[in-house]
């Protein structure tokens, strides 16, 4: 029915290409097969390469109820895979990532490493601190009438390890944060291990 549709069949993609506008990265040789089995949709294997030929491999299984996704299970492996390539920087990562559970309470685990990277700190701060203040007029009491809805990670559980083996370059010229004072120039190489757990 329209309220609780059931889809059966297969959809294959061979040698596809795509570009993520926000990150500036182009991907190629996208190969995957989607299988729909009523309340279950799965991707047994997804392979895609970045512009340098490095790969991301993933498998996905999704539980569907009505027109909504209620559960998912994804395993992904990245090999020196490019995730950023624009005026904000250039970053490649490697490692393994697992996402499981429901959209309201996902579980995220994995170990990721930055195999190489450069971040343009001045441009990142410019992007992140532009228009920091609300420009639309508000009435007294508006905030009290609104109830904040929980974000997608409010009930998430995660255990992530980020390894930066001394090869992440942070640089910038005439760095500023919003309307604050200039912080000068920067060109440093950083490294370390960051563990996130909730």
C-alpha cells in the first residue's frame, strides 16, 4: 500500500562518477548493487575511488518501516581516501568505520587516521564564523515557546579513535576569528591520537 510500501528488485551502478560540491572531491569508478527485499534494503558491496585511485569499500543493510528507515548496519573501509580537496584544504583518511542501530540512537565505532592533510585555518575560520549573529528579528518570549528538538547525535553512542601521525599541516595568513583581533600567520605540523567515547 502507499502507507506501507514494499519494494522488491535490484538496482546496479557500474563505473559511476560523482562530485561532492561542499568538499570539492570528485569520485570515480562507483560500482555497487542495491537489493530490495520488502522491509530490507542492502548493499552487499560498494566500491568507489577518489581522483587518485584510492578506494572506499562499504556494505550496508537498512531496515525500512513504511516510508522511513528504522535500522541500519554499515561497515566501511577507507584506504588513503580523499575527503577534502578545495580552498579549505586537502585531507585523506584511512581506517575502518561501523555504524549500527536506529536513526534515533546510532552506535558508531571505528579507527580513522589522517594519512595526509593540509587545512587552511584562516579560510576555515572565515567560513565557520561568518554571519555569527541572527539577522531575523525575534519577539520576547519566542525562545520560550519553542522546544528544542534533539539532534541526530543526542542519543548516539560512539567510540572513535582518530590518529594523526604527525602529518597534518595547519596554516593560514592574517588569521582572524570573527570580529576578534588578528592572530597572525600560522604554519605548523601537528600529530597525536584523539579518542572519543560516549
